[in-house]
């Protein structure tokens, strides 16, 4: 059995894991869990069934990742108990991550020959916080990294039957005791901070060295499954080139990134590069869902969160309402600003197709892809790229082979966890800037 690569996407609204084996062939089981936490009767449940949380909606904690994003400098991450979860924020985040890992471990041991996680490398998508400046972004990055370390350490210490799993209540007192034990054993490492330059290159491991894990920028993870599947276009000096702009519209944030896949003309070796991504943009799916709820309730029409989520992806006239147009314009404005500043002055202006893909649970909102394309074209015009380049901008989504989903939305929603499970994350390298080709100036003959 080849080594397995597990990818984890802990999202604001939904969470997923996927597992690749061999030459990027993926295990068929790719579950999706709602990221809600249910706190009742001294127990905590990750991804409770809709029937369970419908009876106790007042005890439900939604958008936990959003709390980490928007209030990283609030109460102590590990020591301040929250009323909504009965735990600290750190314990709640680690609980969610541990549930995903425990479910993956159980499913992998059931459906493959791998019985120990020592044969699996873990990959976690990391929000684009590492490109942001300021204390808040640094604190959020540090906290998320700590929560991952705790969840991984717990996987080493306890069997899957002793760990929390999705839709299974777990005693909070027992969970807090487990986390406390692990926290005291994990040494502080002041040199472990992730940056945009080193995020795909750094490897971490559990204290007993039985489990290795890596991180991947969220926009990069969303784009990787598409980038590897794109057709390479021949160019002078290269056997092939493909360009990709990914717009990942999740529930809590929108992440945008630009990347390249190139093939050397002599060696035929492929290289993958990602440029500085945009900082996380807090206009995303949850804002639109809340707008839908407020719109219907203002008209005296009952509207639940679940119904608003379903309506969001329906292709009906609701998508023409003013608040939807405003939402799309804000996201497109963010994309426009990013494309205007992409530091690729060599390949981006070339008339090779710029493939634009929209991923995430809200990436397929009706009319958003068309609006994004118009924003990209506008930004490229500002950059004064040739007309042939403008005509080569396409909205598309080539899929990895052997991954057939019933709908495009299923692939788009899983893009991040698919990328996090990629077996060659170190081969996806950061490129700060690509300069324009140097033009040699030949002096004219001078007759004396």
C-alpha cells in the first residue's frame, strides 16, 4: 500500500477531509460535515445531525472559525471558558479538528490496509492570515497552529474510540482534561512561525515523531486540484505554461491567489509556483446568507438559516436583488485590486489562457463568475496587457482524473481539502515576483 496523504479543511460553515494515495488518486469517501458545535448537558458535539440541533438551536455555536478570525486578541485562547461552548476557544477549535482526524483515521483503517497514522502525512489548509500584517493576524495564525498541534498530539496518545467524533456527544470535563495533559507536554517553539515564504516547505511532527504534518495556504490549496489538471500551453523557452487565478468564496472569508504551472523545454520537469495571495477578505458566504434572512424577515416571511443556505445557490430571480448585487460587487472589487497588483510581469501579460476558477460553498452563487471575469478583465486593462491576453481569460475548472462528482459544486466545495491532501506540497513553491523579460538594447551603427 502506498503512503497516504490526508488533507483537512476546517471551515467556517462546513469541514471536510480527503485522502490521496499513490499518484494523486483519491479515496472515494469524502465526507462533508457542518462545523457547528452543540453544547448541552455538559457535553460537546461537533457536526450534530440536523434533527439534534433543530431541537436545541439555542445551544448551537456556528461560525467558530469566524470567532478566531475576528477576535484573536480577545480572552485567553486556552484558559478562558466560553459560555457558548463550555470550553475555551482553543479547546473548541482543537475539538473540531480532532473530530475530523478521528473520523478520517477510523474510515482509513476500515477501507485501506493502513492501520496506523504513522503511514499517513497530514495536511491542513491555513487561512491567508500569514500574508497580513498586525497583531490580530499573527495571533490568529499562532492560535490555529497551536490547535492543530494539540489535535495531532491527541491522535498519537489516544485510540479512535477514546476520541471525539462527528455527531457523538463527548463529555467536556474529559475533553478539557485531555487537552490540559497535552498542552503541558508540548514544548514552546518560538521558531515555528509560518510565513508565506516557508509555509509549504516546513514540516512538523508529533512529540513522539510518529505523525508528520504540513500546512498549505488556503487559496493555494483551493487552486492546486485545478492547477494540476490544466492543459499546458507551449511558449518560447517553455514546453508548457498554465496560469490560474482562484477565488475561494467560503463562509467566513474570501481568499484569492494566483499561481503558475510551468514545464521546462529541455528537462520536461514541471514546477508549480504561487505568488503572494490576497489577505483574507471578510465578505463571504455568511454575509449573504444573513442578508437573505433579513430580507425575508423584513417582509414578514419566515426564513431559517438552512433555507437561506439552500436559496443562496438557486438560479432564480432572487440573485438580481440589490443586496445580492452589492455583495458581488464587494467581492469583485477585492479581486480587481488583487489582479491589479499581481507581481508577475512576465507570464501574466502573455496571451496564454488565464484560467479563473471559483471555489468554496458560495463560489457558485448565480452571476458571480460573470462578475468576477469582468473584474479580472478590467484589472488587466488597467495593467495595459495586449488584447490577445484579454481575450484569453476564461472561467473554467478542469478536474483531476478519477474524481467524478454529481455536480460542479461538489468539486468546488472540496477543492481546499483536495489540495491539502496533495502529496507534493513542498513542490508548490512561493515566488515573490516575476520580472518582465529583459530586452537587450542594440546600439545602431555609427559611421565616422
